[in-house]
């Protein structure tokens, strides 16, 4: 594995975002560009953004906390080196999606359809950045005998992916690595390189395609899972209700498909989610949160989970379900 941008360099430009959602309607993607969250820094989800890149901005009150944050980050790097990784996604997603096998609006049949549509040959190597709980790789390893590697920043999801591989008897075909996938380039080239619902890893769709292309055999297939507007939201307010930062964050389906043209890629397949899939992804979080609240009444994260459980069904029904589509697009370079 080669990580092209060194963590130290990144630390100077990154935004450490503890649970403060950046915009992405997919829950576990809501949060971030590509940086970590440390469970050991009082992970009650208290929300604070610290921009380490502001170090040169003079001696301000924020300066000390920035130094402290950099120190913590370096400490976490040292711990990672010793095998005590504290890198993780914000806790809310590890709680609300702990019972999910698939962390996006796809259902099992959609992944099966996609696998069949790609006409996967046995022993095809598949790379998956943001692999979640590993359902795509594990089921394709079982059904199409592919080999694969998944990288994910959630400790819990990575653990679940390994268990799923064992459960399906494919642990010798797929490996799951807990890490930040930003800048990840595989040593061994893949026939399929995927990022299914986590394109912030490459700074957006174009950047993620560029990143995945570095791990791909000539003639290989890139998979991009991405939201699009089913219909353009009439106001910015509605876009925000969908989890977007602005209307301009997403394209309509025709625009998204056309955008691959501009990147010099052929769209060779696509499988789209539907509202039932969105319901499985979103509504499944609610019961998980409710159960978590019942079993963890004294946890200092209760307030956050309670607030989310109260607001999410209404928000989802009013906005995401009505305005947002999601699909996986298979691309081949021209
Ligand atoms: C919307 S989910 C999709 C998961 C998976 N592709 C699936 O279909 O189930 C996004 C995933 O990206 C992971 N993630 C977020 N930022 C990441 C990063 N910088 N590096 C690796 N994984 C990341 C999250 O932990 C989560 O599993």
C-alpha cells in the first residue's frame, strides 16, 4: 500500500471534525473529508472543529487548542504504529449503523444485480475504498469467487466485515483493513476499483476516480456510488434538509451521467437504488438507536442519540426520501 499524501503533511491542512457533520446524506459519510476521530478524546460527540492549518495565524486563544489537537493527533499516530489505533468515524454512525450490513441505499439484491451486471470473472481482484461492513466484497467473493481488499475507517464496520467474511466462508479471498482510505493506492492492481458511497475520500467524484484509477489494471472498471437529485430542490433549505450543504453539491441523474463524459470515461453499467432501499438504509437506524438508548441509559452520548432519533424520521420523510436518488455507476476509461 502506498499513501501518497503523508499523514503529517495532511495534519497541517486538515480539519479535525468530531462528529460535526459535513455534508453528505449517507450517514456514515456525513462527517468528513478524510480525517479521523478519536474515541479517546472524550467521545461524547461534543462538536468542535479545529483547523490545524491556522497555526500561523498568530497567538490567539484558539492557538493553544490547535497545538493540543496536533499533539493529540501525533499521539494517535504513535498509537497506531504500536497497533492501538484510535482512528475512527464519529460515534453516532458506529451506533446508528451498527446493525447495518449495507451502509447505503442499496439492498442485497441490488449488489447481486450489480455483481451480475459486471460479469465478474473468478479471481478478479476488487478494491473497495470505504468498504463498510464488507457486504459487497463478501457476497461477490461467495457468488463470483472474486478476491478483494476493503479499506474502512470505522473500527466497528471493519470488524464486522471480517466476521462476515468468516461467516460466508470467504475469509481467504477477502481482506479488510482498518484505515483512512484517502490516498490509498494498492500495490496489486485491481480489475475493479470501487468507492461506493464515500467519494469524499478523494475529495469528490472526479478526485476519487483519479485515485481509484491508480489501483486499476488497464481496461479495468471503476465503480462510483453517488447521490443525485431525483428532482432539483426548489430551495437551499430543502437541499440542506437532504443532508447536502447546497443544491450545487449534487447533480441530477442526467447531469451526473454526463459528467463522466467530461472525465473521459464511458458509463458501461449502472444500478440505481429506490425508495425501498433508502428506507432500509435510513429507517433501520431508528430501531438501532432506540435499542441503544434502552441499553445505554447512562452513556454521555444519550442526548445526541435521543435528539437524532427524534428528528431523523421527520427529516428523512420530508426531504431525502422525496428528493434524493442514489446509484452505482460503472466506468471505463476511454
Ligand atoms: C456510506 S458508507 C458506505 C459503506 C460501504 N461502501 C457500503 O456500501 O456498505 C461510507 C463508509 O466510508 C467509511 N469512511 C468514511 N471516511 C473514510 C475514510 N477516510 N477512509 C476509509 N473509510 C471511510 C465509513 O466508515 C463508511 O463505512
